């Protein structure tokens, strides 16, 4: 059902947040196409945003970069706010509210206008991979003689693709699979619409710097199910006790379906290309949703078996001289590196290190001592990681080495690795000491490995 829509044609609209990765490009292009007069503002300057600005070439857009000037609110009928903006801390947003200017987001504009049915995927970990896996399974089913044959399957949201331009092609029988962040769900609560099928992969403390408390963060996540009816479906892991408790307190009405069954895990273990128990959980959630939609097991399994993984998330790069190389540059926390180490049963050489966010490395160090055959640390945290591993490992300390940068670290790992081993870049740190972002770091790893002959 299409909801009441915020009007945009002919209105003066300010888009707050273009983003280095082009997060505001899609909504800006769509607004211009709808006949709005658009001004884009960002705290970063034009040089920092050059790739995003280039995507707006040819559009009649006023760019106000390098800061948010409240003067532009004098000619603003609607403020479209990036989910990356903390509304509670932004003076610009506060001034817009004081002036009575309506505020919205790209996702809210989409949800108001989306005529097809929705599958919303959220969670603290795994939501991107689960969204992509589910999209692959449903797309495969739509091309075969199944209950979804001929249906449109649309994949977007926080996974990086704006679906606004696709709205005219969406039909009531189609399904849109949306990855939804806590920030997007917090904004969307005012629409009082939850997806017909909601998936919550898990619930762990995250983004508390933005939400303030675990209760506030959980409340935002649970908006994905808050407005579901008894005819809707909520897919969750039976082992998520805190999540189950919070859903009970909320009196969530949707029918619950559980994923993570041991028998399903064993079946997936033999077919998935992406390693690790966490990926079997992700695939299990996708399989459960596909089953709910009438997709035969063999079709869902065939699609999941072909799923290559997302870039920079335990992405298989290459096997070279009997050693498999994986790019997990998206791992920017020690916890994520622990998950990467748990994903492999074969001897593993770990590449870790980067920008120092002040996060303790004790958990990473214990995981490395227990599971890594060797650790090469690099970047600003190289010595910190090595010292932590030495302290916690005791007599089990694996071979350790430090390197000035990623190429030097990879050269050492290549020398150490033996046939049958795994080499994984899973830094456990942000990339800002030597790279613009984790993508640039992962791209360099991939280029080097693929260049070997």
C-alpha cells in the first residue's frame, strides 16, 4: 500500500550529507528528476567529496560544501537528512526544526512511495550479507518456474543502492529486499510501517556513541517489527535471548519463524563458498525467508551455493600455490577479526593493524593466540597488537612480525604460508592511518595478490 507522500515537485529541498561514498547522490538525482530545486550541503569540502560531486555532473544542483550554513534554510521547504547525521547533535537540524521545516530521509521518501511488498533485514552483524544472499535466492527463484516466477526482486537500502529511481517499475506483487540500519529505522518510525517480512540477524551493543544506551539502540532496531501485523512474519535466531525478551516486552504481533537450525547448518556447510559459522547463520536466515515465500529448497540452495560473498567481507580473492587468500578489510573492530579467525579450520596467517581507535585488543589477541599460525601486524597499531598477543599467549605465542605497511606485511605472510594454509587480511582496525577507507585497503590487497605469477 502506498502511503501519504511528502511532496517534492517544485519545492526547495536541502539534502544534508552528500558523503564520500556518494550516499546522497541517489536521492539528489531523484529529487532533481522529480522537479525539485535542490541544494546539497556537507561538512566535507569539494576536494574530499570529488568522487561524489562528479556523479552530480550535468544536474542543476546548488552545492554548499565545507560546512552547513544556516542561511540556506531561509529558502528551504524540506530538509532531507543523511542517516549518518546525528540529528540530536546537529545545530543545523535543530535550526531547521526551530523554523518548522519538515525533515525526512531518502529511505522515508522511498517507503512512502513503494507499492511492492517489503522484506526488511537488520541486525548488529551480518545484515549486508544476509540481504545479498536473500536477494540472490529470490532473484534465482523469479527466473524459474516457482511461486515467484516473473516477480520483480529489488535489492537496496543500506547495502548501497538507492531504489528511488526504480519506483515506477515496482508492482504490487514484487518484493523489495532492504538492508536497514538502526539510523534508518529510527527515522522511519514516524511512518508507522514495518515490512511484511522482517529479519533480525542478532542484537549486540553497537553505535552507542550515537544512540546513547543499549535500550535506545535496541528500540531503533526493533522498529523493523514494531508495526507488523499478525499476518506478517518475523525471522529471528532462537538463541538470541535478549532479542526475544525485548520482542516480548514490545508485544510484537508477527508470526515468528526461527533460523539457525543445526541440520540446516550442516547442509549449508557443504555448499557455501563463503566460510564460517556466521555465514551459515546468514544463509540460514535467507533460506528461511525463501521457504516462507514458497521457494523450493533446491532453488534456494543453488543460489546460496553460488554466492561469492560481498567485497571486503571475507571475500575470496585467489588460491596461489595452494594458499587461499581472503580480503576482510571491512573488519574494522577486534570483534570482527575474531569472527574471521573462527571462520577457518585450516592454518591461518593473519594480517592485522591500522588506525588506532583506542579499542582494546585483548579479545583479538586471545583469538590469534588460539587460532592463528602466524600474525603479521602493520600500520599504527602494529606494535600494540604484537605486544598484546605476546602478553596473553604465554607459551602458545604464534610467530609474530611487524611491517610498516600492508604490502610489506603481505610479503611476509606469503613467505610464511604453506600449501593448505589461509592468509586473511582482517585488520581489526580502521584504515585512516594509511588509507582513505577500508575499500582502498582491500583493493590494494586484492591487486597485489592477483598480480602474482
